[in-house]
C-alpha cells in the first residue's frame, strides 16, 4: 500500500515515477503521519504536463482535495459497488477516525469481469514492429545479426518487446523487415509463437514507417507502431484510452528525461557582463521513445514504395490539421537498446 502514497511536497516528476512503480492509475496524497490529504490520478498528472507545467513543479495544486472516502467497518460491498459506479473513481481509500489510510479498495477488485469485458471490446489487438533497419549503431552485432535479434540475457530484443505487449493481452503482431529478413523469419519459425504473427517484407528499405503502406486496407481500428529497439513497460489500456478519448489521430509516447550539464554555466547581463555562474544545471525534457498509436486512415498519407520516416508522417499529418497528442511516461518505464551505452543498462535491468 505504501507504493500508492505520495506527499504534497513531491514533484510532478516524482508522481510520474511513483505511478510507474505502483502499476496503478491513482496515488493517495498523505502527510507524514499517513493522514489523507487527497488523491492524484495519472490523468491529473498528464493534463498539467501538457498544459505546460514543469516536471520540477510540486503536486500541491494538482491533486483532488476532496476524494471519495470510506470509514473503517462502515460499508457493505453493495455500497462500495454503487459508489464506484456513481462516482466513476478507480480507487476508494478506507480511513480510520483520524483519517489515516488503513486500506485501499480498487475498482478492479470488485469489477474484474466488467473491466476485462470492456477492455476486450475497446482495446485494439494490433501492434506493428518496424524492424527493417540495419542497426548501424549496434555494430559489430548487426553486421551478423539483424537488430531485432540482438540478444539481451539469452533472449532477442524483439522477444522482450513482444512479451511486454502480450502482458497487455495483445495477440496480433506485424513485423516489417528488410535487412536480413530471412534470419528474423527463421527465428520465429523455430520459436513457434502462440500469438498471430505476420511478416511484411520490404523489397527495399522504406524508412521507419514506409512499410506501413503495405498494410493499406488491412487495419480497421487504431493500432500501435513501435521501433524494434524500444522496450516499453506501461499500461497500454491507459495509452489507448488517452488516444481515443482525446480524439487524436496520432499519439506519441514521450518520456521525461533529466539532463545535467557537467559544467558551470554563465548567465550574462544584457550588456554581456557576468551575472551569475550556475553549477551543473539540470534540465527536464520529454523525448520520443518510439511507440505510437495511429488511426488507420493515416496509412493513406504514406507514399508507396518510397522511404518515409515517422517524422515525415507527423509533419504531413500536421499540415492536414490532424490532431497529434503526447502521452507522457516516466523515464524508468522504457528501455532504449538501440545504442551500446543504453544496451548495457538494458542487460542489467532485464535480469
């Protein structure tokens, strides 16, 4: 239960990280004595980020200060169900007379069948893994193996990627390939996967999304596209609900990233004199992790038999007034294995 607790002095970045660790969509704001002050949902956090709040800002003015509560031993299961349905909340904290949190009741505890049923209807089952590149940054491995088969702890990276999607009940995968495509197909023929897997072979390199043109008319619902060197560990229901409820045509997943300049930086006056020296300043950014949700009509914007990157598609979509959303996640919720410095970290994290 402590994983759900956060204090009001915490930053937005802290909240993102805590949501990732808890695996839940809501945190409970408490003081040092565990007395409840409010609740904070992942939706609350994402909304303020997208409105321009800084990751270092405190959550004090963000969380719900009048949450739905229950007193200890003062409720029935039928009453709880009624509260969940009427108030449309994900969690209900249970408190004692001093308002200390002693228990947390989750919507999914009481409505597992309803939740799963709704998700099975709304959640699209299609993921496209773009695996046609040469993986130049991963040489010498990729001089022999295609990048998707680069091993991490005795398992190729593409299998790690698929496992994360499978944990979210995704069972339909497309893999676009070009470079050493026969080796990739041979690996999966030996593996005998339990999920549906379709290969789309590019006759020539088509960039990061050019291969999607080969799927024109084959996909009818919003689908996910991922790079083959990105392992993302998030709740995909939340991502899809965000995409659909916001009416997005494209949603890209972005991670909070802190960068420290390892020098003292000089702040100058308007006349060019030294005003201050700031030692090793830190800056927060959101970086594109390489996971996207696309509406199927976007495929028509991709030219056939031509190299075309995701940046080209986004630029084209923006010119046509398509809505492009950003889904923020914590930096610890994804792993980049597309370059050696990050690959070594991935080996340690995926033990």
